[in-house]
C-alpha cells in the first residue's frame, strides 16, 4: 500500500465513523472476507436475476449487515469515560424496561423455558453493552462479546425467515409471545449496531421516539397522545413494514448497496484518477488552478461516490497540497475541498443514499430524479467555483505550470475504456431500466473493461487502470460490503422514528407547530412592510423554510445526511406541503440542507477531514467551508419559489428568469462573502449585496426587476478600472 493510500485510509477512519474498520488477521479475517464477499455476490446476483419477496429480501440483507457491524467495527470511545458510562447505563435501563414491560403486558401464557431464556438473553445484552474494557478486545481481533452480539443481531432476522410462512401467511397480524420477545432483542441489537457504526446521537433519538410512543398520555399539552403498549410498539417496529424493515432498509437492500459496490469497483480500476486528470486539464491553467481542479474533480468523483468524507479525502490528498503550493491558505484549501465534495450526494448519476430513498418515498422513477438534480448540482458547483475564482484574484494567484497539466489526447487514449461502464449505466437509467439492473451491468462492465488493456496486447501497454482479477474482485466486493454496513444499520434505526411517527401522528403535530410559528412571524414582518411588496403566504413559506433549514443543520451536526433526510422529511416536510410547496421541492430542500450540514460547524466532518490533510485548525476550516457554501445555500430556496428549476410545472419563461435571478444572486453573495471583486468591498456594499441578492430568491417580478440590475450595477462599479495614480513631480 502506498504512503498516499495509507494517509487516505487513516484520515477516512479518523473522521468518518462509518469507515473505522478492524484490521483483522487469521481465521477471523478469513471469515469476515467470506461473509462480506458473499453479501456482495448475493446483491450482485439479485440485481441481475431477480429479487426475493419484499420482507424476505430485507430480512436476508439485514441479518448479514447487522451481524457484520459487530465483527467489522470495534467499539470506540466517542465520549469521555463518565459520559460513556452514563449513556450506557441509560441504554441498559431502556432494554430492561422494554423486556420486563413486555413480560408484564403479555396476556397469553408464556412457557417457563421461553421466559427464562428471554430474561437470560436480555440480561446478557444489558451487561455486555456496558463499556468494560475487558469486553473490547482490540482492532485486530474480535472479542467474545461481539461474536454474541453478531449472532443475536443476525438471529432476529433469521427468525422471520425460518418461520416466514407461519408468521406472515398462516397468522398475519397475530403476535405470539415468542415473536414479541425476539422483537425486543431486535430493538436492542439495532440500537447497539447503530451506536457501534454511527455514534450515540441517532440511537438516542430513536429511543426518545420509542418512549414518546409509550408514554403519550403523560406528556404535556400538544405532545400528548393516547399512548401504546410495549407489545403494540414492539410488534409495529419489528414485524411491520414501517419499522425496522421499512422503506429505508428496503432501498438500501435493493438500490444503494449496488451503487456503493459499483463506486468501489470503479475506483479500483482507476476511474477516480481519470476524473482528477480531466479536471486538471479543464481548470488547471486558470487563476488559482489547483482550487478549481479540486472543485471540478470533486464534482466528477462525486458522480460515483455518495460519501462526502471519502470524496474529500480521496481527491483532497492530491489537490490540497497543490492549493497550498500556489498560495492558498491551508484553511481555505481544506474548505474548498470539503465544500466541493459535499456536492457528491446531489450529483447525478449516482447520488447519495438519501436520493434513492426520496425516489422510493415519493414514487418517482430514479431516472427522473437524475434529471431533476442536474440544475441544483450545476448551481452548487458554480457557486463554489465563483468564490474560488474571486479568492484567487484577491491573492493574485496564477494557474498551474503547463508541465503539471496532462495531455487530453494522452489521457483519453490511455483511459477511454474506463468510461464504458459509467456511460452504459447512465444510458440504462435514462432508458427507464431499474436502478439495480443498471448497477448490475455497471459492475459487470467495470470488471470486463478493466481487462481491455491486456486483451489488446502490445497496443494496451500504455493504457491506464488496474485489471480486476480474482484478488481485486474479492477486495472490491469486501470493501463494497463494508462501505454499506453503517448506512444499513442507520436505516434500520431510523425505522424506529418512522414507525412511531406513523403510529402516533407525531409528524402532523410538528408540522402544525412549524405552520403556526411561521405564520405568526410572517404576519409581524408583513405588518412592517410600508410599500406592500411582501405577500403573506410567500413570507410564511420563507420562515417555514428557514426553520426547516435550521432543523436540518442542527440534526445534521450529529446525524449523517441520509437519516437526517429521512427523519425531517417525515416530520417537517408536511408543513411546507400544506403551504402549497410541491412535494418534490420540499423533499429536495430537506435533502439539500442535510448535505450542507457536513460543512456546518460545530460537527463539520467533511471540513475536519480536509483540515487533517491541510494541517489547518478544524473549526476555522469548517467556518470557511460554511462561508463558501453561502452562495449555494440560496439554491434550495430558489427551487421552492420557482419549481420549474426542478422541472415541476415547467415553463421556459419561468425557468430562464429563475436561472438568471439565482445566478445573479450567487454572484452578489459570492462577492459579499469573499469581500473582493476587482478590489476590496466595503461594509455598505456588503450590506447592499446581501439585501438585493437575497431578494432574488422569491421569484417576485418586482423584486427581480429591482434586484438584478442593482446587483449587476454594484458588480460593474467594483470591476471598473481605476484611474492611474498621478506620478510624483
């Protein structure tokens, strides 16, 4: 392994809890390799030759994924010892409350042997979940505790598979005491697996929603509801399709896993390096070239990688040192890479896992979602490129040396075969084939096309890329399975939130509060409008969007993008829909701001990973990345007020006006937050840029007619050449 690859792996493990894998050896390593490769092979087979029935497919997927979570991920201390123990004792209390509460609530007689076994397993789970160092083992071996947890985590899904006919066909809707006991163990194991892979915030949120479902009658005011028994909650979360085995797990098992596997295989063949070369050719010669290469390469790499941290580190180890070399400050170099890399989750054709869940939730074909995402992604990268350009001009930086820029002809001649899988996969998606079939052919062609240089004999010696032979195939399948484990556990845990939301109507209550608060604030603002330019409904929507964006950023500080989207789309998005915002626009808004949370302090993981490469202060890097995101933060507001940007009720006139308005707004905000055009910008002009740029998001003809000329006039004024200073005597 090269030094650069070691650095990539170290940084990904340090800043991305989803990628902190054990480094196993011996029989344990062999066992994990066999299981992970088998999991990937099974998904590859089902993608090409057909899926199992819905519940069975999800159960098979989750039985392997959750078991592997305990074998692959070590238990890590993410908090101080005191808080680690406090949280662990709280989890133990929750498990025991659910277990003994279930036994107390059961009306059917329970065989003594089953009751004793259940209590023994429950107490074992409770005891083993405590952070005793003796349980931990090391990063190179699997302790006994994790073998037990792996067996239990796999067992509750296997129970459904083994007794599938009896549970779902012979007695649908009936729940035996054994079913419910296994359900309690399932809840505990999902929480522990998510805690292991994602940290404690998401499990605590899930537990909070479960407690909300149980103790509804005792809550104050509008929070109160009728309340549900332990047995009802357990049955709903374990045996239904709105809990653990809900849409999020279904999407991961049928779509996300396959595209993660394709991305890993494509990276093995050298497609990522090809993207960096093409970005260097396209942007390297311009002012501040390495920073623009970073933005373009992150966009291209984001097409096959839905992970912002992996994107940041993989391209950042090449681009950040170059940015520092030409004169960018370390924190700015790291911020550019982090901000650009976050766009990978919104960049077609392979977006983040949340995009697949959005398509399934809304019933929109994924190929249609690809088309919808093109304009927002383009505006995202335009905003970053523009601010990078202004910073480069401010620092008077030049482009890269011509000797550092590869030849386009040479790159295409040596790497043309690497494009074939991506082109075929995108073509199949646009032809409305299923996403998993497109991924199947993408993976197949990635392996097949990697052999083209060898098949060409002497003519292929100068071609780039790695051949995917048996060893590389095993490596790719193992890496692909590991990369999908954390999102699988998180989606199972998010099922608790979705299940309780549907059971209690919690989402409608939160939506009503947002509507009421937005309406009250909007009425106060409109009352201050002496010129009557503001429309009450539009201002109400604005504050609803602001509250939603704030919720996304706050939740995104502790929860990854996909769970953030799933939770807030279920709880907050209905409020915007009641205000008349199209459903697709509301979901895209939540998705977009969930992505921005990766560069929003205090927990900006993508920015912190970039800071590790740039050797800069993490919080300052995060704040700079957030500043670089100010221009693109307008984009979600724009497509709410002008749905034509998302091809909703499309008209060319509305689309063109919206593109002009949002582009001018990005130019104005970019100049304001860079503080420079052809010369430094003073505070009065900073205020004017903000006011008139922000006015352009409303799609209001009067505001646009005023705002666009004013912003452009301010830009022209600051770009004008100054007269030469008089020469002395």
